[in-house]
C-alpha cells in the first residue's frame, strides 16, 4: 500500500473537538493528501483542520451529499478513503478498507459498523432504524450488505467516476451503495469499529426525517434496478384496495341487495390498475436485466483492453 496514491476525504460540520485527532492519526501513517470538505461549520473546525495539516475546502452548498459531490470533483488520487470527522471511526483500520482495493478485489469497500459496534455508539432507535433500512435494501436489491449507511468507505477513482450522484443530504450513502450495485461495481464489506462520539460532537442526522428520506431513496432507485418490486408493490396496494372494497360491495349486495354502482366501478378500476402496474413491473424487469447484461459486457471489454 502506497499512501501517496490515496486521498483521505473528511466531510465535516462542527467537528472541532475531533477533527485534529483524526487528521493526526492519518498523518502518522504517512497519508499526506487529506481533504477536509467543510459544510460551513460555526466552530473552529476549519482552523483546527488546517493546523493539523489538511487541505480545507468550504462547500458551496449545504448537505453531506453536496459536499461529497464537490469533493469528488476535486480529487485526482487513484484511491479515495471517505471517513467522518467526528472520531467515531478508527483511522488505524484504514488498511482493512484499502486492502481489497489494492488487491483488485473491489472498486468500492464499505466498513460495516455492526462488525464491532461499541456500547453507546448508536441509540436503540438508530440501531433499529439502521437494521430495518439494511433489511429493506437486501430485500429489494438482493445484495448481502449489512451497513449501507456507513460513513467509512474506500473507492477507486474509476469507481467514483462511474457513479451518478444527485442526493444533497444524508441519502448520499444510500445512493452511493445503490448506484454501485446498479453500475456493477465490485463491492466488498469489511468489519470496522464504531465508537461513541467524541465529547462535544453531535449527530446531524434526524432519525425520523432522514430515515424516511433514506427509505424513499432506496425504493425510488429500485425503479430502474428492480422494477418488478417497484411496480409490483404499487400494483399490490391498488389490487388489495380493490379486493377489499369489492368484498364490501359484494357483502351488501348479497345481504340486502343494495347496489353500490360508483363503488363497483371504483373496485374494477383499482383491480385493473393493479394488474397493469404488475405487468409493467414484469416488462421493466426484463428490460433492466438486459440492460445490466449489456453494461457488464461493456465494462468487461474495457478491462480486457
């Protein structure tokens, strides 16, 4: 491993109590290219990062997703390690993420926090939410990943270039994972330590609001990767609504000969729409499968060259 080929990317927002130590640990291991992308911190994060020897850039717009997109456009190193600046991850474990990259086994390596989750690192609500989101991801994408929201990752520069990132906020980790799956990047997951936050640092993630956005992102991106699930779920909801409404109409007609003409029409429409959405999912799934096969062939030919 040559540290000169690696850029350490640290997105920050009000991390003055931890950022210098994080940078210092990487410096001790020989990593000189360290980029801190700051989200307009109101404390001394930027000053302490600069004093510790990192290059500091203030992002133009708000949001972690926006910060990473801007940072990726600035980095020219062959390999990129992304780590949060709050001291929850161990810089000393960077080799765990970089080894699969240097061995040619992966384009994108993710640090699984649940591999060594220390006491107090996650609240019960956050832990339950993370596990639910990971289950939802595995259900849709059929990829055995256990921590898609991790903030400790490593990439090849080519892998980053192939990602189409659009999310401005905390959904960016989800988007990076899903888009890596869609683009056929080789993904590896390694266990890492996740510690309680350094005293003075606070989480910026809202478990309810950001959790809902993350789930919505997973589902929305399934439209092009797993159309059968995306349209099938909607079709099932429409079909179920029509079925239960039809039971009500049929019960009243059989019991009292009461006719519900408008509800009967609505029942038929709901069931028809449900079947149409399911059919769209089947067709979309066939198209998506062919598209993935074409992409795999294109990237295979590129590697052979």
